[in-house]
């Protein structure tokens, strides 16, 4: 697509475009800088409107570097999802019906430098009407270059695979919820941890949760803080089968701990930073609401409760969570996910032992071929790590 040949028009098509969450913060993973954010697009016309392309560019104050990326065609279809229900993240044809809303999920990699701000040109037209072809130029979106919060890993041990980890196509990153009248992306930077052992992810009958190497591991506080939310008493699922009850906003995390991290900055406009640990074993929680906890303290045991198909730890960092509806406790999903970094871990380079998989990005078994000490980085999808 020739972006330079398409110009803005006056009056413009009534198509509204903005960020779901205003803070676009840079983070480091796999030794590169990244940002991830989501554009919310609403068609205010009486006709279907097609999004034809997105051009993103930016420069730094020194003017020696320039970044540019374009998304169009099938690439744009892969990044686009209409929002007709909550938690919809499957790629779709980038066509918005009248008075409908969609999102474009953007994940950018910066090899050498990070721009100070990002400029966006978005090409739209009324479906099958080339006379309406026009550019929409967004106001510059600044990049927050403050380093993400640095925390310790919540697990110990060897060969933890990051399933549903942070990536462009992660189900976590694309889980969009409509809560209290706002779109929320609480899991944007969330990761799932499963552990390998001598025989893969489990030894014996996979329907028995105790046979999974992940099951029963202690979960540790990644920083000092205070417990602000818990859930206990949710029964566990049969692995590979998922929950046998209707999942809702209250039980999605199963048995969990939600803690506020003791980090305060005069520049913190997000109401603090919160860590969420989901799918724990019922009755294993070692803490209660109001408890002050120390980095490394055991919070409970890794299990398979809530919206979980295999024993694993769902871990996320977000801004301030609010209650949903008339619930009194803050809800971990009524928040916006934010970047984070582990202070140190070993990244293990690996090869698959065979072609069998548990799910997308999760081989049934792997062989470690190299190990590298990593400091102050986030975990990305398919990383294999030890702590």
C-alpha cells in the first residue's frame, strides 16, 4: 500500500481511534526492547468501514535514528479483532460494521534504539467506495522509557516453560474484557509456568494432577507487599479437561493471592503495582487479606483450579485493580497489565525431543542445549528458564 498517496480529508470520516490504556511503556525481553499496546477503533458512520493499513513511525531527540513499521493486508487481519463480546482475540477481517468497535493489537521490536513517541497513519474507507479513501493521523503517542518494576521470580527450580507467554499472538495479551464500562487488558504481560521433569511435563497418567511436575510447587512473593485479595475453596480440575463449571469473573483465577507491591514513586499515576498468582491448590494458601509479606515468603502451592487445563501458575503484574459490580474485593481482572522484569534467571536454549505438544508453544518434552544468565528482563512466550 502506498501510504504517501492517501491524504486526510475535511471533514474526516467519523472513525474514532485511541488507546485502551494510555501508558505505553518499553520493556526488555529476549535481549531486545519492545512495546505492546492496543488501538481501539470505533466506526461512527452508517456504513461498513474497512481498515486498509496502519503505518507507525518515530524518531528520537538526537534525530540520528528513525523507526518505521507498516501493517496491511493479511498482517493487518492477523492484528485485528472486532469486539462484540468480551475476551475476543481471534484475528478477523478488518471490517467494522456501522456503530461497531474493534481493536488492533500492536507489538513492536526495537533492535537499536527506542523512539521518544510513535506517530500513526491509519488508512480507512467506506466498504466498496473508493471515493471515501482517506488517512487518519493520530496525535503522537509518547513512549514511557522508565524501567519496569524489577521483582524476583515466584518459583524455584529447573526447566520452567513459559506457556501463553508474552508475544504478539498470546491469548493472554489478546484477552480483552469489558468491565465497569471500560475495556481492560489485565493479562497483557501475563505468563503461565509449567515445569518439565525427566519424562516431560508429567510422569504417568496425565489425568492425575499429582503426576505433573509443576504440581504442588511453593509459590513465593516476588517482592515485599501486602495481601489485598484472596480466593480459596475452588475445587481443582482434571488435567487436560478444564473446569466442570461456568467460568465467571470471580472464579476465573481459581484459588489465588493478589498482593500490592511495596513500591511507590511520586510519578506513579497508576495507583500502585499488583501481583496476581492464580490456580492454586485449595487449602494451600499461607496468607490472608491484610497480611504484610516479605520477598521470598511462601504464599501457597501451585495447582489446577479455576480456568486451568493443566497444573500451572498464572502470574501477572497490573495497575490498581477495582471491584467488579457489587463485589467488595478488588478483582485481578479489572485492571490493566503492565511490564515487569525479573532481577535474574537462567534462560535455557532448547530443542524439542519430538513433535508432540501439550498446546500452542508448549512441547511435550525438551532438551536443554545451552544456558545464559539474564538480568532485568521480562519473560516472553516459549522461554525455558530456571530460577
